[in-house]
C-alpha cells in the first residue's frame, strides 16, 4: 500500500576493485602462463633427454615434450585470434 509511493534507493557506486577486468588483461595473463608452461616443459624434456640420457620415447622425455607442444599450440591459437 504505502510501498508504491516510497522512493527507491539509489544504487551504490562500485569501487574500483569491483569493476570487471578487461579482456586484454586476461588475454595477456593467459599468454604469459602458456608461454611459461611451454618453456618449462620444453626445458624439462631437453634436460631429461640430453643431461639424464633418457630415451626419447620414455615418459620422462616424451610427456613434457608433448605438453610443451600442446601449450605452444594453445599459445599460437591465442596469439592468432583476432580479438
């Protein structure tokens, strides 16, 4: 009854920390994470193959090498997108 005539409260202004992050920041973070993962995994595969003298087809070399290729492909896809 009296609710129809009561004024609506004004919305509170959001703080700077509450504002959504821009997609550029998220994309830049993804590029950095994928690049770091690809470099670390490639380094691990090279280290295990050359320094530890493990066979190339062993899991110690092949698994990080496959991971490095996967993260490198994802990095290429992110950098190649038009957004």
